[in-house]
């Protein structure tokens, strides 16, 4: 028989219930306090050799370099695609984008990141994070593909490539979920992205946060305010001077975000990544890929090896150079695990949690093999060996030992046929698992401005970018 409680019993149960709720709330708050904030800076078309920490003395980048100085710089940091939208699809999913057909930029123009893929933002939100994207999305323009429908609480930026002044396809989700014109002549995307990112960070008081900041710098068109151009009056070439000004603006923007994190006392509880989306398109923007062969849109090292660094003060060593290959696919599982989540094998991620390798708990390599497919171009890296078919090459698989030949000059396919055969077999097996391209590669349709034909031809801007 159930015993009925008197008034004192009800009071006691109420107190116990209140106490239990208080304990649970405290546990949730304690867990949130232990979860690191996560910030991902993504540069666009930067070029492997452009930062100070990458060896460029011409354009000072002290704020970006500070991430390397306070953390780890990857000498062999890769992206899974040599192009804007495919790299972003891999970053957001933690999976080779070719697994779901996101091989070219045309996928973003016609549709977007597959709705079957769960984004990094959704995974972080499921762990209790506030989420925000500020910058260039380039993963779909239709409403169902926009950041606000893909796990981000807030979005401030453009849905695709854009001018820096009077940006197009612009959304401020605080105002509307729809595209809005930007009429302010002083609005410069890089500066405004920094302001909004800092403002959003300052508003995050009760939750850990995930901030994704994909700049449209250094993508064409080359545009910069006079205050940044004045810093490089010594550079005579107008195109190079503008590129330098844009990079200096991005460095300032990164510095503002880092300073906001410091002022809020969050520096030691914030995991920060900085990387680029692909190699630089040298001819159109002057971006430099250092000793690497090739450039954006190719499967040579200059197309897929990028500046890449990470900082988490007190958790990973400072000022360290990490020599083993890593890839942008690793960011999602690293962040999820750092946030206290577990990577489910059913997610079928291609990235791995980097933290055990960065702290020295794990002595091996995060990866032994990487793969690329970009239309008729392909590449596979296994250990130090790379088999590649790239634009501008022979059209046949070429074999290089990257440890001895970073610039991919000495093709060893004829002298090492068994090694070439081994790598080809690896790539063939991987390729058999990939989906067909969801949309064929095709040039973006650009509106021709009056009198602009001659100028565009001179700049040689890649229409697919």
C-alpha cells in the first residue's frame, strides 16, 4: 500500500527535489565551464608562402603569426580539395567531400552542402554550444542550405564569393534571414567581420561557443581601403600592393578577435585554428605558394598544402612545429572530442582527433594516406610518396618523394614502378567508395559590367573560383 505523505513529507520531498535540481544545474554549469570555446579562422586563396610565420618578410602578419607562436604550426597541413566550396564541405562534415559528390564549386551554386551531412555547427550545438558563422559561406544559397539551417544560431556574411565593398548575397540574420543590400560605402567585409565576431563573442556569457570565421580575403577582386594601402606604399606593383593591404587587414581582424578573447579571460579555454581553403591563384592575385608546384585548382602541392596552425594555451605546446601530415577534416573530430563529445563510428568521419598527437600522448602519425579527386585530376599521398595527375603535368600518373622533392620536380614513376602501382591501387580502392560529382564542373556566370571586359581579361580571374 502506498503511504500518503503528510505536509512535512511533502516539504521534505520538495526540498530534496530542489536540491537535486540545484546539483544538476551545477553539474551542467561545471561541464560548460570545462568545455573550450572553439574558433576557426579560414583564409581564402591565401597561398602557402604568404604569412610571416611561413617565411614571407614582405607583409607583416603578427597576429596570425601569434597563433603559431602560442601553439603549433603544421608544416604539412592539407585540405581535401583545391577549391573554395569543396574544402568548406569537407571542413563542415569532417568527411571527404567526394563521398557525397561535392567535388566542384558548381554544387554550391546549384544546391549546397548535402542535407544528409551533419555539420560541425550542429555537432557543437548538440554539445551545448552557441554557434555563429561570420564571413563567406559558399555551401549553398537556397534557404534550406544557409548557415541558419545548418546548425548556426547566427550568420553575418555572404552566401558566396563577393566584392569587399558593397558585398553581394549578404545576410545579417539579426535583421532578416533573407539577402539584403549593403549600401554603406565604408562597409569593408574584412573589417566588418571582425566587428561582428567580437560583438558576438562579448555576448556569450552562459555557454561555450563555436565561432566560424571564413574571410573572403584573399580572394579576387583585389580591394582594400586606403588606410591599408598606405602601409605598403613601398610596393610598386599595384596588384601586389593591394594584396598586401588585404592581408594586413585580415591580420588586424584576427588580432581584434584574439584580443577580445583575451580581454574576456578566455584565452586558456579557447581552441583556435587558422588555415586557408586552398593554394593561392598566383596569376590572378600575386599569391605565393613558396617552393610548392602548382596553385589553386590543381592537385599539386601548391593547390592542396596550406598554412595551418592551432593554439590552445595550457593544453598544447607553444612555438612547436609539427611535421606529420594533417588535414582540415581533422578539425571537426578534434573540436567535438575537446568539447567532451564522442565521435560515433556511424558518422564515418575521415578526420581524426589531433589532440593526442599534439600533446605527445600518441607517438604515431594521425594519417598515413591522403586522397584527392578533382575532375580528371587525382592524387594520393602515402607516407612520403605521392602519385599525382595534375593540370600542367604529363597527363599520366607521376610519382614523387616529397621528403626529398617538395617541389615535385623529379618524376620517379619510371624508376619506381612498383611504388607507383601500390599508390594507384590505394587510390582506386578509395575512389570506388566516392560518389559521382553531384554537378559537373562549370564556370560561374558573371555579369559583365560596362567597360569591364578589358580589365577582367587582364586580371585573369579564374571564373570557377
